[in-house]
């Protein structure tokens, strides 16, 4: 059994910042970055976090070598007031210099350089370094990625950036089994090479089998196609489908070009050819569809693998013409939105919701191939 006597609460009487080598950097906006307010409780963790926030703000404005020189905490026990003073060194504002790539001999530096989000001469911001690290990690080629200013250029106005990467195994084999209430049992197999020809190209071969669908597909992805923010994907799929509404045998192939407009926004388009033989209610039809889908993605999720906040909006529209019957033309439009909200501080209780809206235009329902239509419900 413990008895705790909390005593009086100490409060902040003043918060000051001193930057010895660049006093004009001390602005009201910088002081707000501490998150400390006069009259608040003097919590040691908040005081330490305030210093980290100031340094992060300076490093985001090019002062990459900013650091803490001293921290003065003055406590008046008679009045229970605490005065805080941060004493910092900013160093010179720095700009990005050349990028130096350290990695295995087989690595083509272009694989790394196309993921760099800045241009030489831009203001050196810590967030840009983090963005480059995240983009390189997302490529799946490396087990370790470090993106850091060259320490030998400390306190210089132009700073090279050293990117150090460690290879991970480029090939993956995955096997899976599943059971779904509408399809029953199923299986899938995947083989992937994420570094074809040592250029960071990705080849994925995949096959899925269930009671209502059997398919095999191949996809070849070329990141950095013609410009750093573009990816070209070649895809092919053959499938046999037999849900309650129809039976279909199809071949689908196409080209997809996607451009990253911002960290959250991507736009993609590309031609698609689909040959299918569809049986529906004792009638059989063969379709040879040419499509030109366009897709806009807006991704505000905090984490792509385990989101607890934000959302994902996908707007997809595709015009089709049947090359076997040029009079048959229609649009297939679809909107998908997923949203996430965390009801707890430790991310244990997350609400996830999804909305999907689809519509076909241009032809009557009977003239749209059964394996292209939208369906609701399940068996």
C-alpha cells in the first residue's frame, strides 16, 4: 500500500528561446512550436518535447545542423513557478547538393535517384529526406534504407545527401488458402521479382482458383517511365467465371500509365482489350471490347498497411466499344471510398467504413456484357 502526497502543482511562468548564431530566427511562430503556454503545468516531458519540436521546425527550414546547446530551467519553489529557456545553435541554412548512392555493385543508381523528391539546389528539408526514405522502402527492393545529409559537409551551405541501401531478396513466392461465404474454399499462388534486369522493374505472376472463378495473370511494372513520377504497367489476364448469373471465358490485356500528382493524388489511364465468350440464360455472345479507363486516387490514410485515420477515394470511369459490333458503346463508372477513425489513443478501436457506387451508361442492361455489369448481394 502506497500513500502519495502530490503537493503543489508547478506552472510555467515564461518560455524563451535563444538562438546564439541567428537571433532573428526567434519568432512568435517558432515559440508556438514548443506547445508550451504560460500558466500550463510544468511537465518535464512536455518541456523536452518542446525542444525537439523547435529543432524539427528549424530543420524543416533548411537548418539541418540545428542542435541544442543548453536548456535552462529556473524553479522558484516559493511561488511554484518555472521559467524555461532553450539555448540553440542553428548553423547555416543548407541546400541540397548531389546525391551519393551506396549499395550493392549490381544496383543501378537510377533505381534510387528516380525516387528522390527534390532537385539539387532546393532548400534542404527534413521532410524531403523522410519522403525519399519512405518511397524507397515502398519499392520493396531494400531491407534497409538510410537517407542522411553527408556529415563531412557539416555547417556548409550546400550539403550532399548520402543514400545507403541494403538489398533484400528480390523474389517472392506466396501460397494462400481461403474460405468465403459466397465462393466457398479457394487457393492462390503468386511469384514476384521486384528487380528485373537490375532496373527495379517488377514482374508478378499470379493464379487464383475457387468454385466460381479460375484465373491466371501476369503484370510487368516499369517505375520512372519517361519521368520520375510515372509508372507504366503491362498486364494480361485469362479467366473462367461461373457465378449464378452467367458463365464467362475471357482474355484481358492492356497498358496502364499512372502519374503521381502529389503525395496523396495519382491519376492513371491506358487502353485495354477484352475478349470474352459469355453464356447467360441459354444465350451465348462473344465480345471484343476496347476500353480506355481513367482513374483518380486520393489517399489520405495515415498508413497503407494498417490505417487508423484518413481515407481512400477512387474514381474510375471507362468508355467501351465492342469491336465486333461498333454500335455497342457504353461507359462503366465507379466510385469507392474507404474511411477510418480511431476511437482510442492506443489504436485498439478503429471504425472502418466503405462506400461503393457504380453505374453503366449508354446501352440497355441486356446489351452490356454480363461479366462487365455490377451485381449486388451473394449466394
